[in-house]
């Protein structure tokens, strides 16, 4: 046994060395790419490097676009490939060693939360990178202004306008270029299955706020960019230029249409509209397709090269999500609670693994064909190898309709459901803490269900020492206490799990001063009939999905370069150099968009079909088991017995309920013992902010804060 542990440790050590080398290489490549962004708006770039690039276009290599694209796009895509390898190695590491590794967090000070009203809860690390990004934008703006204003007299004479008018024109151009920097990073946070975020230790749901920040900055700059150009055209008597679609330079009409589409999207993202009319926000956000199309037609590929890698990775992720969403998954059962909450249990193949706090997106066509909603996965991939579960609380029209369907006296025996995901962190580090304090409000308890089940698996199956857990749950009324019954899975709970896990639950009921006189109704389980058209949830790219993603990124970009190279070799280059005609800019942009979509479609479809064929046998075996009436009846009997088993009774004994009061969070956190205390908060914004303020107050040094909320 000791030899196996030692060899496993050595293996993990080698993996960490490889991951360290990947991180160092990725950082070096990114810094080199960042230098190109810094150099681009300077005289050195235009006087030294641009002539070199222009000289390169004398060959048949596809125009000046080729070298620019390789400078800005290839490094980022290469980092994405390195990230795929990094995350693949992360999955190979021993769970115990990974979780217990490095108990002392050297970045503790930088991870301290701060409450900044416009931004919410941010850490010092996030503030540092936000400041660096703003500095980059300011440098980009100031360098371009200095560059263009240095020749403003000559430019004004060429344009036939006064100098002050030409300054407005150049200022509008520079602000648009600065907005392009924001657009460059806009798509990374919403690429749910991309490797860039895990490489940085981020998750897609936790990075949504970065997408929101970048979106506001980009649209502010693009709006000023458009208004300044309209002002310039008005004061110089050139309003007719608003209707120009120049085939050989920047086209104004698609830029104006793109700005109009962007403003529609932007307005619906503000909380006052998004929270009251979520469907309007959701549907208008699909206009990003038109926005990007008009943007590329407006600028051409030359100015779009800097933001192309983010868009390229997003399109790969979006197409893979589309392929996964076309499959109807098998729903095994639903546990219905009286507090308008339902737990949905889906069939999955045993090879689908995910980490606690992962998120899965659901679509139910009978409720809405277009709407997709994120829900936290509450099951554990090791404890429940054949099922995956999500808990849904009624908090909107979509969830209310779903609950009504499940809570009918005679519920439906089958429901069409499509899923995307699950998406989550590459690894977790709960074992590095001596104590875990989980503070939730209402439905915010759902991420903690997966954490507790993960620790149940570690303590009961792996016989690993787990931290002491204090769960502080705040509910409005006593009927919501039934959500605590979901802490244990419907099947597969090991006997004696509660005794091996040091779990204490403090439940607070804020709107009732005493227990309800009537006995709460027990959980009601609804079982669904299997259907041949339904399939278990499988990894979209198989068990080695990250390696397949690396192959898709590499091959699709190679195909794109091949397509564009052939176009320029046999069509664009002969026209530009052999005739008096010039190949139109907007036509080049259209061809580039077509080639991007085609190359991604070919590479991703091939990888998807190959893995679908390989997983078909495993899927067929699971479907055959589901079709067996005998197997279903035995599962029903086992589940009924499980709900009355010792683990559930033991869990009830660990719950202490307080009526008519709210938790004294400051007292609770200051009294927690342990050299390292992990504090996780999930629920309403005020609750998360209060917990973050206590952890950052400096009254104690052993608190490590993490927020787990998902905010659209």
C-alpha cells in the first residue's frame, strides 16, 4: 500500500512539473503577444514593422492580413491548446493529493475580498488585473492619439477639412480602436468549455462578471466612437458619408447597423430591464451574431485580427454546445418538495466526471424552445456514477411552469429535456482547509449539496480525513427546511456516512417564530418511463475531451488558413496584381467569416461523430438496463427503502433549527476554530456582501472567502 502511495505521489509530482512548464510557456507567449498590442499604436510599429509586413505581401501569402493574423491569433490559440493539455493533466492527478496539497495559501492577501459597489465582490488580484487592463486601454488610446495628431495638418489638407474637424475625426477613430481592445477579451468569459479559463483557475459562471464589465466598456467606447463620427460629418457638411459602403476601405453603413444592434443588446442588460423582463434580455442577446457580422463588414479582417482568437474559441465552444443540445437526455426521476422545489435526476454514463459546484444548462421545449437556464449540479460523479442531478427552485415563470408539471397529481411519464454541460472547476481544494463554513440563503444551498456529497464520498469511500463542516442555511419559512433532505442522494448513500462526516447544520427560519403545527409532507418521488429516443448524458468529446478539444482548435485553424490561402492564391492575389480591380474589403470579410464557420464545423463535427460512435455501445447498454421493467421495479423498491435508512435519520439529528431570527454571521465566523477556514457564501447579494465584509475585516486571519453565485 505504501509503495502505491509513493508511486502515485511521484506521478503527481511529474504532472505538476509538466503543468508548471505549460504555465510558464503560456505566460511567455502571452507576454510576447501583449508586447505586440503595446507596440502596435507606436511610430516604431508603423515605420519599421508595417513595411516588413507589406514586403511580405509581395509573395502569394494572403495579403497583409496574413502576418498580422499570425502575430495576434496564433499565440492565443496555441495557449488554448496548451490549456487543454494542462486541464487534461489536472484530471490525471490524484484527488487526495490534489486536494490536500499546499495547505498554506501564499496568495491569501491577494485573494481577500473587497466590496466595491459598481463591481460587487472582487479580490485584490481581480482589481490588479482590472487596473492593468485599464492602463492598456489608456496607453492604446494615448499612443494612437499622439500618432494621428502628429500628422493632423497633413491629414486635414488631404481630407479637405479644418484641423479642429480633423481632430474630431481622428479622435473618433482612436476611441473605436480602444473599444476593439475590450471586444478582444469579451468572448473568453462566456466560452464555457474553453481551456483558457481553467488555465487561469477560473470558471465560466464565476467569470460572467468580467464579460459584463467588458461589455459595458466596449459599448460605451463604440457609442462615443459613432457619435463623434456623426458630429464630424455634421460639422464638416459630410452627412452623406453615413450612407457610404466603401468596397476598398472602412464601410460606414455596417458600422452604423452594428452599433444599433449593439445598443439594443446593451440596453436590455441593465438590471432594471434584465430582472423584470428576462426573456427580452435573453432573446435580444442572440443579436450578437448580427453585431459581429456587421463589425467584420465594417472594419474588414485587418482590424479584426486582434479580436479573432477570442471569437474563434467562442465559436468552437458554441458549436460543440449546439451538438450536445440536439440530443434528448433520459430523465430518471424527480423529487418534488412542498416548498416549490424539485430535484431532477438524469441518466449519465459512468465515465462522465465533474467537480462539485459544476453548472448544467437545461432546455425543456414544452416550456420554451429557446430558453436555456443554468442550475448547479448537486450530485457527485463518484458517489452517483449512473445519475446526475440538479435542484430547481421556483423563482421565475420558467421554473414555475416546470414545477407545476412535476407536481401534478398525475405527472407526465416522460419529458423532453436537452442539456449543455456540466461545466465547472477542473479541481477542488476543500481538503486543504481544517473547517468549511457554508453560508446559504434560500436556493443558494444548492452548490453546497454537491460539496457535502463530495466530502461524503471522500470520507466513506476513500477513507480520507475531511474538514469539519458547518452549514448555515437561512430560509423564509419552515416549508423550505425540506431542501435539507436533498443533502443525501436518492441512491448510493453509503451506510454510516453521517457518522464519518463531521457535519453540523444551523437552519434559520426568518418569518416564523415557532415550528409549523402541521407535519411537513414527505418528499414525493416521480419516476419516468424510459424511451428509446432518450440517451444518457455523455461527454461531448468522450473521456479524453480536453485532448480532443486541442485537436479541434489546431485542425480548425489549420483548415481556416488553408481555405484563406487558396482564396488569396488563386483569386484575390491575381485580381489585385493583374487587373485594375481591387478585391472588395467586405467581400474578403464575408469569405473569412464563411471559412471560419466552415473550418470549425468540419473539425468539430468530425470529432463529435467519432466520439459518438465510440460511446454508442456504452449508451446502448444503459438504455437496455433502463428498458428492463424488473430493473426499474428493484430501483423503486431500493429508493423507498433508502429514504428511510439510517443516513437520513442521522442527518436529521445534526440539524439545529432557529425560528424568528437571522444568523449572527460575525459571531459565527469569529468563533470558528482552525488554522485554515474556508468560507463559502451563496444566495442573495446582501448575504454574500455581508460575509465578504467580515472575512476582509482583518479581525481574524484564518478565513478564506469564496463566493459561488451565478449572475447573468
